[in-house]
C-alpha cells in the first residue's frame, strides 16, 4: 500500500498545517521537561551525554531529547524546528492506523477509522505538542502492524524505537511480544518461541544495555528520591489504590470517550458479537495485554494515572469500536448514525471543563490552546509594567527559565509561588497545583486582580497583594 495514497494525503496535509499553526507554541506540560530541558542538556553538553543531570533525568533513554538537540544543531534552537520534527511521526500514525484498519476489514472501511484520530481529545492534545508519546504511538502501530502482517522490518524497527523512547515504550513492547506469541498458539516447541522472539532481540539488547549503563552510572532506575517528580512515584496505600482505580475508570470515560463506550454497548445490543470472530479476539487480546501491563504500574503510584499514559489503550479502543460497528449486521443507516454520534461526542471532549477545584489533564485536550496567546499577553503586560518575572510566583507548568519553554528566548522565568511572601501571583485555571485553600485565599481581600485575560475555556489572572 503506497504511503501517499489519496485517502491519506488530506490527513498528512492537515497535520502539516497543525504543525505550522502551532510552530510558536511553547513547550507545554511535561514537554517542558522531556523536550525543552533534556534537549538543552544534550545540545550544550554533547549529544553523546546520555546520562543527564540528575535534576532532569527521568530514567528514560533520552532518545527524544537527542532527536531535538540534533535538529537544533542543524537548524538552530527554535520552537518551529521541534514542532515540525513531530510531523514524520504524526504521518506515520496516520499511515499505520489506516493499514491496521485495512487489515482488519478493508481499505474502504479503513477510511472511516481515520477520523477517530482527529476527534480523540487525548491524542490531539498531544499531537499539537512536541511529545514523546506521539513517537511511542507511531512505533507501537508500526510494530503492531508488523506483527499482524509478519513483517520483520516493521517489527524490528518498531521494537527498537519503542524500547528506546521511554519506560512505557518498554512496557508496550512487552505487551506486543506477548501478543505475537499469542498469535502463534498453540506453541509446540522452544524453537518456535526462539524464532518468534529473535526479531525483538536487537530491541531487548539495547534496552538492557541502556538500563545497565544507567544503573552503573547513577545507582538507580526509573526515578530517584531527589527528583522533582519523586512524589508522583510514591507508593499508595489501599485507600490510595481504590482512589487511583476510580481515577483510572474516569480517565477511560473522560473527554467525550463515554460516547465511545456507549457506542460499543449499543453495538453489542443491536448486533451481538460472535466470540468466535478471530479478528475481534486479536483486538481484545492486545488491548487486554496492554491493560494487564500498563495500568497496574500506574495504579500503585501516587500521581501516574494520567491520560497520555493510557494512549496506547485508548487508541486501540477506537479501533475496537470501529471494527465492531463496521463488521456488524446492523443496518447501514444505523451504522452511519452511531458512527457520527460517537465522533461528535468524542470531539466535544475538547470543551469539557471541570470546576477549578478539580484537577484536569490540560495536555490531553485541545481546550488548552488559548493558553499560549493569553500567557504571551500577560508576559507582555508584566514587561510593560516593569515587573520582574523572577519576582512573580506561579505554578507548574510555568516555572523556570523561559528558554526551556522557548529555545529562542533568553529571559529569566517565573518562580514557584509562595502566597505568604509573593507580591504577584501568575494564575491560570490550567494550573493544578493550587490547593482549595490557596484558591480561596486568592479570592479573599488579601489579593486583587491586577490583570484578567480569558478566552474560553482558559483564563489567566495576575493577582497583586493588597497593601
């Protein structure tokens, strides 16, 4: 199947346009760390320095930071370079998503699968960022397609880059290896297992080599106690585990995905699934394996049940819904109706906004788009009023040197807020760090709104302490 198939070209152009429109958007949320800081460390200290300074070492192989640092060496440190650097992976996702659809049904019906990329708030929220999760999805789909078609090249290449992009990439790789073995059941000999797994050997050796090298150099794997994100890796007690489970279920339903689940239930009622369907079994198997490997690791830690961490599962759930719908014996009119309602319902997830006292995954929805312009306007106001940015308190993801948000910037950045000492507070409803008590304090007579900027669903407010 040609890469530049007519069905796919509009999607390539659309994501190219998206990269162009977002070319000046700062590194947002965790990309401030995973792209901005890590790319700068490799750019300034040498591209071969894969053991990063402990403050920014997240335990992952720094392949993503290396990729951006290399491009900065060629084209110069700039936001547009990093945004357009994501285009090959976005196009790769479109291509392999379509090919997987064509494998399960046919090319005509696969065209009805592609729109699920555009309406998925979590995917699109990451698609407008310089995000390593986009790279992970690209190589996951490549490797999965390679397994379905028994293509050694796609399996080997996909597995290598999955293993080197992040720890979660390694987890996804483990699920895919098990899925490959499942497709070959019943396994009759160790020789059969050896032949099947040898294609993953380059990836496994590279992963082991990096982890061993990292442990020898640092003495730790995954995270360390002095890291800025150590609190998120703290283990939870039983009550915390129950809470995390509830949050996980919420994540599966959040941002319009409840319409997808409702669609699946409706399809099963109107056109019951034949559990002998081998293709349905394959989809359920890979989703099941990913669910057995990824969520348990997230659930036992305090702050890891995030939308983007579940993207491999969420994306394949869309494939499952699409397959159940278009392989069912439901009437054509009903299929079109269910398909349209689910697509519209999922897209509305970009407009879902929770009260300010409830934390929200703003990097997992297009709803955060107004933030970039509002933030720039507020910085312009602060500079016009000669208010030093370093004296203004703020919260994640707005703390630190501005060059880590925008490689072409040379300004000093904002400090972490302290309501007892700061004279100015830079607040936005996308900041989840403010406690309920702190939000009440900002609404009290102690503070006044110096500047208020808003564009639904985002607001940015500069608070000034009353004398």
